[in-house]
């Protein structure tokens, strides 16, 4: 129960203030625990983030997968893949996962996160193959680059509305640079 409260507090702190906000004193204050108690659950900020990724990423990926399953055409699946990820930008689970630098994580944690992202990318490979891509895995990785750029643009509070960013990303995914 305390662990869940600490993770929830970490999500809030990362979402509200980014990496700098995630400190053990702040976690202790948010949860009403003593600072020393926080160390009983997590040895470092990186351990907190690693657990957030382990807990939250599967939930996020399941939302993407569910949206893709609801689409009936390969084009619709690609659109759902892009739109769902961009819609999740405002979700504090997502914001918490991307708020902290991977540089704070050890190599094993970074590899587990990369593998989780690889699972996300693999969701769209079949749809891209059905659309005729000769190298659907490569196309999926490049498509994820478009999604990641849309995520960054949205998180920056760009001049464009998030829906405009999503429209542009879907258009690029389905039509390339021709628009």
C-alpha cells in the first residue's frame, strides 16, 4: 500500500515539476512518510522511475493495443497507433515515464525500457506489412520517430493545438511528406 502511494506521489511530482521535483524529501512529504521510510522502498530516484516504467508502461501499451484492435483496416490501425500515443501525452503515467532522463537509470533498466518500447513498435509491424511496406519493422521504427516527435512537440506546449499535431502526425504516417 505504501509502495503504491509512493509511486502515485512520484507520478504527480514528475508530471508537475519534471525530474527536479522527484526527490525523496518530496516523496516523503506527499505520502506522509519519514524520509528514511522512502529509502526502505526505493534505493534511488532511478529505482522509482524503473518501477514506474514497469508498472505504467504495460497499461499504456494495452491502451494502444486495444485502440488498434478496434480498427478494421491497416490504415485505421496505424492511425490508432499514432493517435492513442499522442492522446496519452497528457496522462500523468506517460508524463512521469518520459520526465526523467534515461541517463539516471542503470544499463539493465534502460534495456528493459527499450524492450518495452520494442514491444510497442512490434504492434504496428503487421499493419505496415499489410500496407505493402517491404521492410515493415524499419517502417515501424521510423513511424515511432514521428510519434515521438509529436509527443515532444505536444509536451513543449507548441503553438499548435495537440489535435493539430495529431492530425499532422497521422497524415505523415499515412501519406508521407506529400501531406
